[in-house]
């Protein structure tokens, strides 16, 4: 989607790891390093002191804009912008239910490290972190809605779990979703992953980067009956 001497942004497909989960995995980090070595932008010697990497991790089956630092300066710039929330992240998702009004959600999130699953709490609890998520409806169609989501805080599985907690799980989400809804959309549209897409990034200098929505999003919102 974009590249300069310090950074590269790509539109990640579903099924691809942002980073390794185990040693035998191949992720976008490995693809990035191979690309930089092959194009002469990185040497084996430089790799000993700095390893180019992903700055905003997306789940394996989440699509969309992924930011990667090619140099230390690029990685630091992106990481700082994400940490300080000066880079604003917007996602799009197709969820179960008819959503017509904007919503701002807040709560607390706690992660179970053993299951890699999170819970949303309405009250503060030890080890829980404060989260905020807001969304607006782009289109409501039948039993589903296309939402644009502003990720105000960025925690593990935040969007998926937060939306599920208010009765609007992301369609295709096997971890937090509704099995009966997932079954219906698999049968009708062959949806085999969560319909969550990192859609747009807004930088403090005014630059905006948008990743086109996957064709499955367009197909569902065109064909799903009112």
C-alpha cells in the first residue's frame, strides 16, 4: 500500500501471521526480511543489530493495513505513534444484528494467557485494563450490519470481544462469535474467517491510508436480504 526508506505498509490477507507464534511458523516478518535482503535494502550484518518487524499486530484471520518498520527510525516512529495514539486506527466489520446508531463502549478487559482468550468486564478488577471502542453503522442489511470501528485503546481481541459482549459478534469469529450465525454465513457465502478488516489509518501529519475492503464484504452487503 505504501513504502519509503523507513517503513512499508501492506494489505494483509486472511490466514497469514503477522508474527511467529512458534519457531516453525512463517510470518510477514520473515517475508519482509527476505524482501529487504533480496532488494539490497538490508545486509546480513545489519540484521545482527536490528530486526525489521511489524508494529501493529493483526490476528491471523483479520485482514487489512499492517505497518512494518524497515529501519530502526521507522519502527520507532510507528511504535511511538501507536503508543501515544497519534496514529488513529479504524476498522470495518460485518456483525450480527441490525445497528443504526453510533455507539461508544467502555469497560475492562482481562486476558487468560493459557487460552489466549479475553473477557469483557463492566467493573474494574485486578489485572483488567480499561478499554474504549466506538463504532458507527455504515450499512444495515437484514440480520447483519457493516460497522466502522474506531479503536481508541488497542488490546488483544478488543474489537471482537467488545462487540460480542453487546450482542453484535463479528460474523465468522470462531472464538467470540455466534456459532449459528457463523454456520449460516458459511453456508450462504462460505465465510471461513472473522469479517474484520483494518481499514484506515490517519497520521498526525494529515496522511491517510486506506486498504480496500475484501470482496466478501461487498458481496454480503449487496446480496444479504433486507
